[in-house]
């Protein structure tokens, strides 16, 4: 069975479509691309603004040859792949915000949402869906007012209209390559490259835990397991597995 690309004019979420296809057994590397998402999703239940014809909204079905304990590393590996793909297609430099966001000049350009099948299933049935939402040809006034000073696009940064199909193909190639690299070589090389693009390391940040607690501290960067380490003002080092991370207002 070979991978295919499914192009949709509109859908609720490319991740939802790809997840259903994965359950039906489609091949590793199969992709779903939509011109518009009515219910685009991000991490922690957040929505992803998906204006028609401006952004790239795509999801990839991955069948990893990895221990399930290593699945959390897929998010950072995918992030590196997307950042490298954008640098290749735009000739710009991008940074990464743990664990899944793509930034340029301090503004968010894209995000990644990774969802896995139930790990209680037989291991041969396991799959992961990697969703990528990317601001490509958005103009500044295309963004809602509440995120206007926080968001950017390839067009805003590079000053030219990008061919979304070209961007998609390069992202697919880089994404599959980084995941193949993760399977064959482990995480160390990916982490090294990822860390060179880390926009948080050495800066003061705020971490909102899943319980709603706020921890302020210095980012020490992610470790070999992909966990972010944050050192608070009392010297205690916290291991961050999940939660909302942002630069402190005083940073």
C-alpha cells in the first residue's frame, strides 16, 4: 500500500479526517490537505484560525517504528522538520518554541498537533497523526485583532506570495525524513538541531500547569527525553511534561 494525498476544499479538521483514515488502514505518509478548516485545533484544546486559501492545513498519518514511550519525541522531531522545510522554501530563519510551535522574529507562524491511537491496541495497529497549521500567504490585517501582534506569516516575513503546494511537499519530505532519523538514529541529533533553534532557552518564562498553577522560572531547555526543564527563583528545577508555556512579560 502506498501513501497518497487527499485534497479537500473544506473540512472541520484535517487531523480528524486523517485519524479516521488511519483507523481504516491507510499507508504511512498518507496526507490530508484542506483549503479551509471550520474547527482547526491546536494543543491544550485551543483553536487554530484557518482562513480559506491563505494557510496550509495538513495532517500526516505516521506508523512509527518506535517504542510507545518514545512517541512524545515525535512532536519535537516534526517541529524541526517543519522549521527546516520553511527555511528551505523561504530562505528565512525560524525558531522553535517548546514543544510544538514555529516562530519568526518572536511571532508565531505555525503549530503542530500530534495525536496517537489508543496504545492499548496491538502494536501493529498503532499510528500517530501529525497535524501542521501554517500561516503562509496571510496579510497582517487577516489576523483577528486579539492575535494581530503575536502572529505572522511567510508572506509577511518574506514579502512574497508562496506556492503552498511546494511548501507542503517540502514539509512532507522533511517530516518523514526526521521521523525516519528518529527511528534509526535516536533523538540526540534531532535534539541538538532543535536546541539551536530554541527561542526559550536562557529566558524567563511562565508555565501554566494542567492544574492552573503558574510557575515562573528560567528555561534550561529540553532534555534527552524531550521534557522541558525550568528553574524557579528558589532554585528548584521543574520537569515540564505538558502545559502552557510563554515568555514572562518581564523577559
